[in-house]
C-alpha cells in the first residue's frame, strides 16, 4: 500500500545549523597553550637563587645583625619581577 505525503511534508524544509563547536574549542586550546608557553618562559626562581641574591643584599647593607627577612623578601620580589 502506498503512503500518502501531505503537501507540507513534500516541500523541503530549510533548517539553520550552528557552526561546529570545534573551532571555538581549538581557539581556546591555542590560547591556553600560548599562556602555558609564556608561563614556561617566566622561570620561577629557586630557593638557592633567592638565597644568593638575599646574601648579596645583606652584604650591600653592611651585614647588619637581625632582620634577614628584609633581604629575603627583597630578593624574592626582584626575581619574581624579572
């Protein structure tokens, strides 16, 4: 038995589709990768690097007694800014 189609279903309906989300995901992945590359280039100072610079600052100040935190914090700030 033959099926009957209504005139409305016989016409081809046009639908709008959204663009695939892959392009947006790729753009986000590229941005994240670029940020990671930038963070890798910014080297995190090691304990020894901070200690060496803090000692240099301490020597420059004339080796005063007490308050080594001042030199340590200054060395950390200097190395993190670089």
